[in-house]
C-alpha cells in the first residue's frame, strides 16, 4: 500500500492513499482486510478522500509493515466483497438527497418562470396519480389531501406554493425510504453464514468446491474451527461441536458417526466427514431465517404512527376547508385551510426524530433497526431473558472441586490442569484458568497424553493411569469406580453444574464442577429496569430446573421456565402478548430467534450468534447489560419528543386552519407558516436528546 501518514497518536493512525480515486468496491475490500487483522480495533475507509482511519493495538512497526505489504491484487483474491454494501446504499441516497436540494435551488434561482411552471406540473403527476388511486378506492388518506392541495394551488396559479409543498413531501419520503432500506440491507448483509466454499470428498480426494454445487448425499469434510455449512449426519470421525448459537447449550456436544449436525454450529475439536441432508437454503438455520424474513415483511407493512395520525386528520381538514367555503363562499379561505395538511410535519419530523435517537443509541453501542422498535421498548411492561450468554457469560468456569478417595483438592486441580493445558477447548481452558487463579503450578510429570475427541484425556502419572473427561468416558468406557463409602457424596453432587470427572488408578479422584457464571451487573440492571417501568422480568432456559432455579434466585427475576425448546420460548412470548403485554425478548443464540421475532422488539447480544443479531430488532454490546437501561431511557425520551412534536404540529396547524378560515391568513401566508413550522419541528427533531445518566460498566 502506497500511503502517507497524515496524523498519528498512540494506537491511532490516519493515512492517505497515494491514488487519485477509490471505488466503493475498493473501500469495502480494504475495510474488510483491515478488520480481518488481529491488531485492528476499529477501521474506517473514506473513499471520497482516499483516507483510512485505523485504531490498532500491538506493535506499531508490525502494523505499518503489514500495511506496506498490502496490495489490491492479493486482496481481490483473498477478501470477498460483501453481498450487501451499506456504503453503496448510503452513497446512492446521499446523491439523491444532494441532487434534490441542488435541483430545487437551481430551479428557484435561475430557471425562467415558464420552465419553473413546467417543472412543477411534471412533478405533480405522481402526487395526482396517488390521489386519484385513493379516490377510486374510496379511501380518505393523506395522499388524497396532498394531491388536492397541490392541484388547487396549480389551478389558482400559485406554483411557488405547490412546488414548496411537493419538495417537502418528497424530502420526507426520501428520508423514510433511506431509513427503511438501510435496515433491510444491514439485515441481509449479515444474514448468511459466510461460507461460500467447502471441502467435498470424492474418489480422487478432497476438492474445494462452491457450496452451491453441493447436493444431498455428498460428503463434506469439516475440521476444527470450521462452521458446519449444512444440516447432515456424521459419516466418519468424532467431533466436539459448539451448538450454543443454535440450542443454547453452553457446553460443547460430542458427535459420533450417525449423529445429526446443523448448519451454523462450529466444530470445536476433531474433524469429521459429513453426509449432507439439506442443501444450502433448506437447513434448519435457513428455515429460521425465512421465518424471520416473513415476520420482518409483515412488520414493514404496518403504517407508521405518524402516517396513521396524518390520515386520521385528513377528514377534519377536508371538513374545515369545505365548511370555510360554505360559510364564506371564499375560495382563498378554503384553500388556506387545505394548505395545512398536517402531513408534512408529521411525515418529516417522525423519521428525523427516530434518526436522532438511533444516533444517540449508536453512541451508546446500541444498534436499532427502526423507530417502531424504540417505541416498543418505551411502552414495554415485560422483558424476557434467555439465560446462557445473556444473563450469564456463556464462558465456563470452575465453580468447585470435589475430591474423592482421600485425594487433596489442590492436587486434583493441579493434575487436571496439567492434562488439560494440552487441549485448549472451553472446559479445559476453565480448568487451566482456575489453577492459574489459585496460583497452582502444574509442571508436566505425566507420560505421553492420549486425547480421545469428544471423550476425554488419558495419560500415566507415577505408574497409574489418569483419566479426565465425561461420565461416559470415565465410568462406561474405562470402567472406573467410585470409592467405597462415597456413593452418597457422589449422588449429592450439585446438579446445577456441569461435571468433569478425574480418575486416578481406576478410581474416581475428583469431580470438577463447571458453572456458567452470572453477569455481575445482571441483578442491578433488572432493578434499574423496574424503576423505569418494567413490571415483569422472566428467564427462559433449556437448562435443568435446578440450574435455572439457582440462576433465577441470584438474578432476581419475577418468573422463570426451565428445559424449554426454541418453539416453547416463542409460544411463551406469544402468549404474553395475547394477554395484553408489550414484550421485549433478550437473547444471543439461534435458538432464541423465533422468540426474538415473536416479541414486540427482539434484543440480541452483540457477540452472540450472527443470525440472532440480524433477526433481532436491536443489538446491544456484549460486555454489559447496562445498555438495556440506556436503551429504555433513550426510547422513553424519544417518545416524549415525538408526543411533544405531535402536540405542537396539531396545535400550531389547527391555529393556522382557524386563522385561514377566518380570512386572516391568505393561502400563501398559510402555506409559508405551515412550511416554516415543519422546518422548525424538523430541526428540533434532529437535535441531540437531553443528556442521560451513565451507568457503571457502560461504554463511553
């Protein structure tokens, strides 16, 4: 990369590429390349100025050296372009907006009167068409009022007023379309599994082929760290699969030949040959996506609150105009009333207020996909939480070590860490980390370690066979025994934990209890949400009743359900809504997706499953639940602003109607004051929300 450093500070650098222009595709590719690097914290590429802003961590020299080695040719081979680019979408709408403003200014300042009149007549055609459509359908909506006010202005020769009204209406429509399309593009861009090629096993060996060429019955090879690309059955090999994103299980699941695996899950250990049962587009993952897409479409068809209010006021505006004409026989007075249609301010101020709130939410590391979801958050009285990865960290930790057979707890943990450090999967990491936390050194004093994927570890220490792994491996496969007289202690092991069994010389030496730790802030966040008007908090989990009871007691939820399936979560949320509650659902896994879709607003944790994030209406940061409190406050402040705007628009425009009907305001003055009020309420809607209280652990 040929570039010069424009500005630099610790961990941040601003570069300017030595090229005259950069395409949108190049900007997307460069940004994707930067974000793929381990040292990148945040990267932004500005294609207009050919500048790059990079926040990084680590050695400066290493970063600069990698930047020097970057080449467009290599990046085109290794970095795929996103299927949906928000950069392209934003550029298109920015150009539309600027073009509209420039055209309006040029036509007003430089075009001769005949051409300005012709331009107004051309622009009014779509408005008249929509108005006639409403008339033929016998619908009294804002479109009919817009068409009538523009048409009457043109008939009276008041082309300036007609042009101003149409310009404001078009501006509002453009902003609404931009907001809606950006949400849809963001959803579509991250919806895929990002797997475009797979290794297919053939008679001639393994071949890397596009995923589109895979058919049911084909054999696909997936190795450790790889994503299962399609639903299927394990043909060969034994693997440990992380299914947390799909099922909510915090502990990896062992899969052997004949076991079913699902698209979107990750092979944590081992490798396997998979027989494809469902091709891309037909898997359980894809079915959930399709269900959410249908749900999203239905939500998109709902009219916004502002448009509905504007439509409801249309008959009153008509009646006011007609009554004014009947009483005064003065067409100017009637038109003065008709010019005040409420829709300009309502249609423009609403999306601008929402954009302002979404901007504020973005600064708090909260992503919101539309104003209706902020409204749902403000009105919610019930919030439903998933457990794993939401109220808990979904990061296994050692809760306690229970020794057996006279063994010492520290020595058993030291021995377990000594074995587990060679195979860093999630539970092994928990054991090693606990030994480190307790200051236990565990030098290698065992012989060669034998690792059995999805079973456990076997080795020899001081001439005795040592095993660590699952109950199936230790007791069934290896026939280890529980020390005599300690069966009762074994049966009394706490069920709320997952268990890792350590055997020495064919006898149980210890049971390591693994927990899914609760987020420290969870209890305080729930208390803060209650202060903000949330009446009921519920926890839903697929874990056992004992585990759920323990977590529910710690966090202080009002109610909980255990051993629930994804469909059960969705049904619970649906039932709460049928009972009249406005429900928020907070989750992080694919198994939460149906419930996220069913809720009035679905909220996902940012480091959860990709599908859950894209299905959800709102995404919050992963490192703290305080964003939920901040989200609630932003939503409530937005609704206060919107209601204030509504009161002002209705009150001010009603006054204009009264003054116009009384003959005090001519049509031109009525239209001017109406447009000025629209501009004023729009500027207010764009202003920042009032300062809000910050909470412990919340990002700044």
